[in-house]
């Protein structure tokens, strides 16, 4: 019987849930999770700004650090979605903090030379009001690949509005068809790759 796969999304919005503000990044992540669900893959989201993720590059920075539990949930999932708004043309500081913590994977290899993230698939979701989605996805792709995740073709779904516009993705009356198509493509290719890796793990690199 095929393994049941799961997904975890890290929402790198700067907004905390306590403020009751909706998140455009969350809406984009939901598009991806809905398509993954249609593929038989259940998922959930962690809003990183709700947690105390201490600075550092280890998997546990001590008292008050929420990262060890988040790391465990990443390791339990087969697909990771890294979601970020575009701020000053860059990924948010919140998602960058998560990537910095995953730097620990580089030194946590097993006896096959595999990082803990080997065999796990990554995707990117990004939104913004000005150009920058390609730059953000490029930064996140490189970082995620560096720490051992595998990327499927077209592994990003994004939306950016007109320059100087005040419209947010979360406020759109409907999602543009081109964005829905991109989300569907990203989720389906990621699901397919995750199934392949579940059946055929990477060989030893040592």
C-alpha cells in the first residue's frame, strides 16, 4: 500500500495571528494546500511570526526556542512549502530566520551522507505588491536546495500587483486564472515527485 504523504507550510508573513490580520501569503499557501489535498496529500500551516524562533544555526538554541518543535513537524512532512511576502524585493526576515535554522541540516548527516531533509520536496509561495517574486523564489529555491530539499519543476506559485498599488492578494475578489494554474502545476509536480522519492529514496552519497 502506498505511503500516505503529508505537507507542511511555513508562512513567513510578518503578521501574527494575535493581531487578527489576514495574510496574503496564507491565501497563496491555501491554494497550494487545496491542490495537494485533491492529490490525496493533507497539509497544515505554521505561521512563524506566532512562535519564538531564536537566532542561530543549530537545531536547538536552548530555553525559549520554539524551533525544535517546528523542525520536528518539518521532518514529519514529505512536502515543505516556504511562503513569504516580498519586502524591499527580498524574502521576509521571518522566513529567512527559518532557513538560517535549517542550516544545521548541513552538519546533521546520517551514515549515508544524507541531510535530514533528503527525500523531502520543497515548494515556494510568494506574494507582493511590486515586482520581486522571481528574486524571492530564487533565493528560497537556492537555500532550500542547499539544505537538502528537492525541487520539482515549476515549484513556485506567486502573485504581484501593479507597482505602487495598494491592492493585496488577500483582497482580490477572485484569484486570477493564471495564478490558479501555476498553483495547480506546482502542487501536482511536487506531489508526483514526493511519491517517487517515497518509493525510491536517494542512494548513499558516501
